[in-house]
C-alpha cells in the first residue's frame, strides 16, 4: 500500500521486479569487483614469484634441508600470515 491506496497486482509486480533488478545489479557489482581484485592479486603474485624463488634458492643453499620442503614451508608461512591479516581486515569492516 502506498499512502492508504491499495496497489494493483500489476503495480506490485512492477515494484518486485524493480527490487529484484536492484538486488541483481548489486550482486553483479560485488562479483565483478571480487573478480577484479582476484585478478590483481594474481598479477601481484606473478610479479613476486621470481623474487621469492630467488630468495628461497639462497635459503636452500644455506639450509641442511634440500629440495622443495623448505620452499613449501616458507610459502605456507607467508600464505597463512596473509590469510590471517586479510581475515582480520575484513572482519573489522563488517
């Protein structure tokens, strides 16, 4: 009802359609922004890949542990730290 006037079925459907379109547009924007941020994150990861590989090789030369184990440990520590930081940032924004 709008100001004491009962809406017709057609008017109700029109209002529901507009609301549904608004929600769809909002979700589309959220999804698009998430995809764009993920793409930028992937580009950043590729940019840092060579630097990380170089330093891991230097650490492997000094370490008694050879092979991919040291790489996996370092990457895991960095990744988990990044996940924790991002989780805290986004949980504060909600």
